[in-house]
């Protein structure tokens, strides 16, 4: 153990592991006899468990290590990754939660089958599993191992396997109920540990808030169109594409909502997550900016988190802070394991081979599939070392892949003319972006750049992919000849990539126009209720109790706070 930690730190650290295991095994008992209990927690999760669990699953070492390092380097623009989520959370709250709950959806691929048929369910199921194993698992494992190596001197690969083993034990045993309740505990710890670092760091620099903001574009949430890494065009695409994918189409985020007691509990859980999101940057971004004031010459920005812990947290409390980041890692791993096993069991295996299997046998298959996914993700973790910034690894892969998926889900909810072949074309486009992004990054390491300068930014590139996806959905409607539709789509795609290379601003505005035409217009003009699609009845609060249970009151307050934040830091 590193000399900057003592026996008290070790006690806190090991005590946290013990507490998580106790909660995981206790809450997960008797969950293996039915599919509903293991994968949906018996539909008994209350709103507070859902809200805390969403935040804990969404926050991991990617934020504590990668995002904090990115904030050390670029400042306030990075905070948009947390605060811009309010748009996606609001869409999840008022549009997709009621769609999923009222149609008794268990998995995201199952929803696509309702709208577009079985092929889309299978393709999206495999895409989801592959992205979890090769991107999410690998990123979380490696950044977690990196953090433990920097803080405790543990070999990073040894740390990876230790995290996989401990988290896998209670997750594979207890299913979603164990994931939800351990994540709630971990959420409290990660928020507490992160906020402690913020306040201790601010005290270290004598509460000089202007110093941590810095000057120029570092000090503002909004950026110019020529920002080298995060132009405002990229932030628009982040808010309307990547964040929407992460919150509204993501199994390991939405699975908690699908296990709620009723629609009100699911919506209130999402709203609680939105309220907690307000404080998250204080734990995941601002400590990096604080450490830039303490030490402006950090060679490896990924080391900002362990360095700021060593600088502002006294010996004796560092074990508790280290446990916070480990809690964030474990909550994400457990959510990924459970979601992967759910999709493998219900969307892939049971539909094709296990139709006659008993529920207990399907649960056993789910446990094995989750364990195998965990193993593969841990083995793939060293690949993340190829990226200079750990946070950029996720963005480079996720952003282009997310764009077509978002288009498919939006058209599923709002555009009744959307066709299965258009949806399939978009999903295959999402799949093809992954090897393309990996190849682009590996060639860039060798000094080979083959994309125009503007398209080198993964978010700007994702915006062009989003527009191409809209073109595919329009060109491949059922009443049009397939080959003629493909010719239209190819021509339009060529023009879109040219426009993105010449003017990302024009491309971004065009993307916003496409979303307005196919989302806002149908949403405000359609009055008939169609299975699997959104209608105005889904805007109800969903609770007949007292005034303080009204979701609109709390959503309005939450939205007003976010608007105020953006006005102040604009």
C-alpha cells in the first residue's frame, strides 16, 4: 500500500467492500426462481432506489478519472457533459418512460420489435451487448485499475480482476434488485466523497472561485465554433444525440425504470436523478479544475483525480474517498452485467433457442452470460491504453454509434411512417461506425489522418451521421422502391459529409431542423393513440396524492435551476 495511506484508510476501504457485499447478497436473496424477479426486481423498486441507482450506474471511473482530467485541461466546457443531460432526462421522463411502462417493455430491443419487427430487435440486442463489452466494460475496468494503481500502488491489471471478481459475485447472484440497492448505497458514497474533495479543494485555494474558472473559453459553458476540441456545434450534438442515446435508449440506465412499482415511481426516480445531476459536476469536474490552480503543470491529465486526493484529503480519510470512486466503478459494472445478461437471455437466447426453458433455467443462463461478458470486458480493458485521454475514448466510440440509434428511437416514438428497413439500415450504420472509429484512432496514432479537419471531431462527425440516418429513414419508407431509396440516401449522404466538412455550423443547424420536423411537429399535431408511440396522455403526473407528489412542480423547479446555471455561466 502507498505510504500516503494508513491503516485507518485501509479499514474504511475494506469496510466499504464488506458493506456492499452484505447489501448485495441480502437484497438479492430469493431472486433466482423467476425471470421477473431476477431481471426486473419483481417490479417493486421505489422511486428513490431508481433515482440513486441511475446516477450511480451513470457515474463511474470514466468521470472520476477521465472527465476530471478533461476538465483539468479544458475547464468549464467539460461540465456540459453533466448539465446538458437535463434535456435527455426530461425526454426520458415525459416521453419514453410512459411509452415503455404502458407497453410493458422489459428491454430496449423489445420496444424496437413492437415498432419495427423482430430483425431490429436482434440487431439492436447484439449492438448493445457488443458496446457494453468492448466499450463500457473495458473503459470502466481500465480507468478503475488506473485509479487504484495511482492511489494505492496496486498493479492496474490486478485491480481490474479484483473489481471484476467482487462486483460479479453479488451481481450475478442477486440480479437487478441487488444492483439497485447496492447502487443506492454507492451513489450516496460517491456523491459524498466527490463533494468532500470539492469543499476541501476550495478551502485549499481559499475559495477563489474565479481562479478555478480561469479565463477565456475555459471559464464558460458556451464555446465558440472554432474551439479546438469542444466547439458549440459539438455541444449541440452532445445534447441532442449522444445524451439522448445514453438516457433514453440505454438498457442499463432504463432497466431500473422498467422495474418500478408503477409509472409514477419510474418518473419520480428519473426526476430525482435529474435533481442529483445538478450537484454532480462538483464531484466529477470541479476538483480537476481546482487542481489546475494547485498544480498547473500536471504532465498526465488523467492523474488529476489521484493527485487532487493526495493534495487536499488528509490521511485517514483518503480510504473513504478512494472507496467513493470504487463504489462508482462497482455500481456501473453491476449495472452492465445485469443489463447484458438481460438482453442476452430475453432478446437473443429465449427468442431463438430457449422458448421451452423454465424460468429458473433461463436465470441460470443469464448468470452465465453476465459472467462471460464480465470476463471478456476485463480482458479487453488494456486496449483503452491506446487513447491519450480516457474520457475521449468513450466519446470517440459512443458519439457516432449513438446517432443512428437515437434517430431510430425518435422515429419509433413520433413518426408512424417510419419503416423497418429504414430502422435496420440505421442500426447497421451504427454498427459500422465502431470499427471505423477504432481504425481512425489507431491510424491517428501513426500520424495518418484521412478525414477533413472538421470531421476529425467525433461529435461533429456524429452530427453528420445523425443527418445521414434521418435521410435513410426518409428514403427507405415502405412505399418507395428499395434501390431508388438507397440511391437517394447515398446522394444525400455525400452532400451531408461535404457540408459537415465545409461548415459544421450549417450541418448542426440542419440536424436541429430535421429533429424539429420529425419530432416536434408530429408530437404537437397527432391526437390519436397508437401502440408504441407517444401521445399527450403521457404528460400526466401519474399520481393522485398530495400536491408535493406532482411531478410537474418538481420538474419545473429542476429545469429552472438548470436554466439559471446556464445563464450564469454562459
